[in-house]
C-alpha cells in the first residue's frame, strides 16, 4: 500500500503522519495491537510539506519525532504532478492524507479531480486539534474528501449537523480521536512539583495579553520557589507553525527579571508532559494530551472566556480557572462526561478509537474505483467564493506545462525565500511599528 501525507506546518505534519499510520490497514502503528512486534512490514508514508509561510524548518520537523524520513518540500502543483506521474508509472498512491487548512484542501481536491486518474486514491482530511472557529467554513471546504475525521463524538455530531444543514452528504464524517494522544499515565514523584504553561502562537494575540500571562507566570514562580514553572514554546523566533506569532514570549521576557525556578523550554510535548504535575494553557490542544494521561490540567479565564481565545470549547469541563486560584494551589477536577465526549479516552478506550476510520478506508480500497470527487463548494453553489480560493493556489499541472530551467528554478527559489522572509520577519515588525 502506498500512502502520501501532504502537510503545511509542523503540527499538521505530526497529525498527518500519525493519522496515516492509524487509519490505513497495513501501515505501521495501525490497529489496537500496533505495538506488537512483527505486526506489519509496510513502509513509512511518503511525506510532503507544502511550501509557504508556515513551511517547517528541519528543527521543527525533527522535534515532532514522528518519522525518520524527511518530507519533500513541494508546491501544490508539484505535489499533483507527483500524484499523476506515480499513477502513470503504476505506483499510484492508495491513500492521501491532506493535513492542510480548509482552503488548501478544497484546492487539492479540485486538482486531484482534474488529473483524471483511472483509479484515484482515498482522500482523507481532518483537524489537528480543537475546532473552535470557522466550523462551517472549514468543514464545507473539506467536503469532498472520502473521509473527514472528527477527533471526538462531540465533533462528529457537530460536523454531521453542518453537512446535513446545507444538504451535503455527511457520510464522510468518521469519529476518531487525536492521533498523538499517548504516554504513561500521570504518576506524581516525591519532591517534584512542575507547572507547565503550554503556549500558543496566536492565542492570546495582543502584546498586552501575552505580557499579562508572562507576568503572572513569573509572579507564580516567585510565590512558589519550590515549584518549577516552565513556559513550553512551540517555535523559536523566525520559525512559524500553523499561525503567525507577532509577539514571541522569548522576546517579551528579555527585559524581565525571572526567578531561577522559571525558564523557557522547547522539545517534544510528550517528553515535557512526562515531568508535568500541572498543565496550564489558554486553549492549547496540549490540554487534551494532558487530560488523556490524567495530568492535572487548568484552562485560564483571566483574559475572559471568549470564542477568539478558544477556551469556550472547555465550557462544562470543570477545568476553567484563574491565576489567582492557581496561586492558591487549587487544581481543577475534570468532568468525566465531558472527557468522554471530547475523545480524550482517559478511561482506556483509545485503542479502538480509530477502528471505524480504518474500516472505512479498507472498504473504500476494496471496492470498485471511487466516483469523481464531489465537494459541496462548486462554481454553482459558491460562485462568488470558490474561484478566489482556487485562484490563490494556481494549481496548473497540465501535461504540456514546461518545467522550469535551472536558472529559472534558482530565481524562483530566491523569490520564494524573499517572500517567506517578508511574511515571517518584516511584516510583523511593520505591524508592531504601526501600533506605536
């Protein structure tokens, strides 16, 4: 079986690779007995990362620790040419996991449909974490994939309601879970007391809000000198993940006096959770990883409970709290019913969470050639919206399209590098100057 993963950021690369392993019947890491030696000899999924403003660096890819194989950096058109040429060689992909933002998924669905493959691959899409914004838009852009994965029963119900509400076929929605949950259950260690704040690149967004969070973390460390306070960061200055980060905590902390028990850390989230006694965040998906392992977890309300922050997703969880309560050493208790609906699977049911998705993929592969891709957004249903999405991606993969010469390729790479530098470095500086 040949499986491809196309991702547009480090977090989606991690989600895509782990998802591919869990939902494809012959891939390593699929099935409840995935850890048993000798269960399969299938190869790793073939990896691609989309060239753009959030293209992960080698360090970011290595930090995900999900694959020993470095993915190839491609444009959308180059990826489609690879799919077409592989099919022509008799080495076509059986499954393609589109670990991308909604608009890019829709463009790739269009591109794959226009390849006119005799037998097209099973197309899989989904979300890398908590779905707290653009629910309808993101889902409708993903409609047309053969499998749209929901990370929980709660999400599966919401996804089907959206599709049914516009008259779109909801059968592609399959309940699963986040593919990167795991690790040893929480076990306190005598003498260890570690609070970890899981930072997010775009939540909160303003300098004042991020400075507030940083100040309260430092003050908490000062109040509790026996507690280690770690600020877990996703990326280093100049790197980007799914979202742009205008005010990195690394820069905000430079002019502050910090106590010896406060420090910044990077690295694989699972390894950090191995030594965490309390996970604090605004709305990071790391909270679900922590809850899966039964680590005490807190969702901050200091900046309000707002859709823009994403912490409204945790209403009813029992986890909402404030720095004032944390300063008093209060730890929230999660609501068990809420955990069950959110796919946390803290009760031990995680082993079977991907059975339905794996069975659907297997059935599609075993059946006749798949019908043409049939997305909800077409020029007929969204004539004022879809053309703009497709135009932004410019997926020209016609067989007659000439390949760029060596000089043109160099010029193109330089131009792309300049563009990426402008988006990642110059633009945030200009926006900050505009706020002065």
